C-alpha cells in the first residue's frame, strides 16, 4: 500500500441522531485500527456496534485493495458523521393541534490508512 492512501467505508441512512453518533466516532479518530475495534466493543452506546461494523468494512476494503498490506499498521485517519435526511412526523397535541417530530438520520464515514514504517 502506498503511504497516505486512505481507504473508505461508509454507512448511510443510519437511524440515530448525528450528535449521538459523533460521541462514539470522536473516540476512535486517530487510533490504531485494532485498538479502535476493542474500544468500540466496550463502549455502552447503541450506535457502537454499527460504527464497529463500518470500521471492519474499511479494514476489509483495505485488504482487498492492497495485497501487501500490514493490517497491524492500519489506523483511523478520518472518521466523521454527516447529517442524513430527516423524517418528519406528527404527534397529536391538545385542542386539535399537532406537534412536529423530526426523526434524524446519519451518514457515518471512516477512512483508514497504513502508517509508514
């Protein structure tokens, strides 16, 4: 693998608010890939298994793309959460009114690169 060539994995339209997903993604940014996986397994958040799945997908994408890749030297170079589309819902309110509810979604992106020797 050429140094500083990022390999990306992305999960789109995940039904969680981006603010809550960012709490988990911010913890693994810049970490070794193996350490990030072990940390995600111990985090007590509902989105953590989904983020772990995206990270494993990024690692698998890197191993498929480059044959001479050393998986132990992979680290999370970029990890961010973008806001997806919002589902608008209506909740009944007193006196014939209606309150609007927005169900948020998120797009999770993780990029991994190999550290130079």
